[in-house]
């Protein structure tokens, strides 16, 4: 255990880290400094856990194994894994409810993605909204060509103002990951047929809309349906899980299983889907690059992901704890 420290007077027994823009740069790179610092914390007996909106197969292999992490919370809390023993807990969207969501929101021009039966499906319309803001799908096949990608990035750069360039960059990274990934991530024009034949429920659905007004209307519809958790990731993007499936609830479930007090848990995040961690963990640390609302919820703000913010914060915590133990 690390501690005690000023922000964690009962010590740190569990560390939860979001992935994208928290410990992963450009969706793929985790620096050796962050990896080494997490390893140092583990040497002190601290348990470590990924807390991500990604499905398991989208988590970098280095972070899926027990050499780096003890546990994985995926799909915004819909599922919890032990890196040795596999799945421990899951909460799914029933197939019928997923189809009902699509029926209710489809008139707004929604583009969808979903985690279904161990695979991730992404509609091109959703990607088009993310990258360019266009209402029509990109390309004419189930694979995005290099010329399509170049045109999408060029058009997106022309359409978006400086204030929205961060969103464009995230979308471009996302598109690149889809294009380069293996068959566990598929691009399709219509996601419904894959949901209709799903053997089980869905871990998570994503919804991209053509405007902020349409997004607000979709939130109203989903809240009225009453059996979903909704995270608004941008002005036009939603992430949807089953009622009760949040990162915060998954973290609470894990802490109870491990016998770790919430006051001894530290979570790091940058986006709306991390907000529930602030409600259940003793210390919530927002990244310097986090959304404004996330920073407002935080107990502390560290450096950006580009400046190894998670590593720097943990280094300070360990140094403070060492100083306190020597008094």
C-alpha cells in the first residue's frame, strides 16, 4: 500500500486508470515511465485496474496480462475481468432493448457502434459523423480506402474550427485504429443484422448524431426509456450501457470483492464516462487534458497524458508517503 498522503490519508490500495488520453497517447502508446511507475506501485502491494470504455479485445495486449495489470473494467463498467482468471462480472443490454433503442433514436439520423459477441461493429455513418460531420457514409465498400481517409481528414479539417480540432484528432485516431485492426473490429453499413442474431446481450452501444440538437433529443429519449446509462462523450456522441453498468459501479463491485475501502482507491480519467469514478473513489484525479466538467469533479488535476501525468502524480504520492513514514 502507498500512503498515507495528504490526498489519501488512509493510503492507496487500488489504482484505476482510464486508457485513451489518460495513459494511452494517440490510442496506442503507453510510455515506459507510466508502465514503470505502475510497476513500482504494484511492488508496494497496490492493486491495479484498467477502467476503459473499450472492449477487451481493444485493450493493448501489454495491459491485458498479469505482468502489468491485476484487473480490467471494460465497456464502461459492463464487464470486469481478472487478468489471470478471466471474466468475473458482467451486465448486458438485452438484445430486445438494444433494438428498441435503435428504433427510438433512428429517426434522428443516428450512426451506431456496438460490442456484440466478442466483436466490435462500427457503422460507416457513425465514422463519417466523427471525422467530417457529413450526413452520408464514407466510401462505397466495407473497407475505408486510403483516399477516403485522406478526403475525410481534409474535409474535417476544413469544416471544424480550432475549438473542435481536439475532437477531430480523436476521431481520426479512432478511424485509423479501425482500419488497421484485425477482424474483431468490423466496419459495416448497417449494424442491426448483427444485433438481431446476437447470442447474448450487448456490452455497450455507441451513438453518433449529426448535430448537438439531435444528440440532446436522443438523451431525452433514452432517459425516458429508463433502463440505460448514458455518457455524453462530445456534443454529438453518446455511449450507452445497461442500467447500473458504469465505471463507478464496477469499481465498487471490485472494491467489495477485494475488501478495499473506497477511501483507499485512486482513479484517473479524462472524459464523461469517467465521472462516476469520482463518486465512489476516495481520490479522483483528472488529467490536465481532461474535459472541463471532469476537471471540476476531480479532487486533483495532474499533468496531461503527453507529460506522463499519471506517472508524475503517483511518483509524488510515493515520495510523500516515504517522507511521512520517515517522520
